[in-house]
C-alpha cells in the first residue's frame, strides 16, 4: 500500500544513495587524478560541485525527510537508533562543513597557485583524505542504525 510514510521513506533512501554515494566516489576520482595530475584541477572542482550542489543538500534533506518520517510514523525522537543517528548526523555536519569543505576549497586554491607537486598541496591532500575517512565512519554508523534499528 502506498502511504505518505512510504513515499517519504523512498525519498529518504534515494537521498541517502545520492549523498553517501557521491561522497564515497570522491576517493576514487582523486586516486585516478593523482596518477594523472593534469586532471587534478578538473577532478577537485567536480568534487566541489558534487559536494556543494548534490551531496551536502542531500544530507540536509535527509534530516528533513528523516524527521518527517519520525513525525508521520509517530516514532519518539528518544528511540535509541533515531537519537543516535541525529547525534551522528550533527557530527557529520561539523566534520563536513568545518573541515572537509574548507580543506577542499584550500586544496583547489593551492593547486592553482603552486601545483600538485607542492608540499602544501600534498599536505592538504593528506588532510582531505583523513577528514574524508573520519567523516565516513559516523556516516556508515548512521546507515547501520537506519537499517538494523538496534535497541538498548
């Protein structure tokens, strides 16, 4: 049966596929560009576009659709897996906006100014990799919570 809840859930899942999928692809694109540095600027600018216009808005809309499902489905916000996912969502937000996005922006600027071989670009690349991996941990934990719905 098609219900409002199920339609919101479908949109929520599609948004998760887009947001998490694009984020997961960044490492692949960067690894490929690292072997052919003449493509690095195009790849980083492409990642910046995907992050700014698809992945990050997707995460924002995931919060909206997730909360809509909570209210339509009469789920208490205090339900363990919901509350834990909300806390982790804010962790992802802080990591993404506070660390990954500024690092990516600086990476592009340094690449334009000094090139891919510069020490600063290499340092920023390592930082972006670490921040990206650290950010994926709470993201994957959210996915785990949403699928398994563990209780305490």
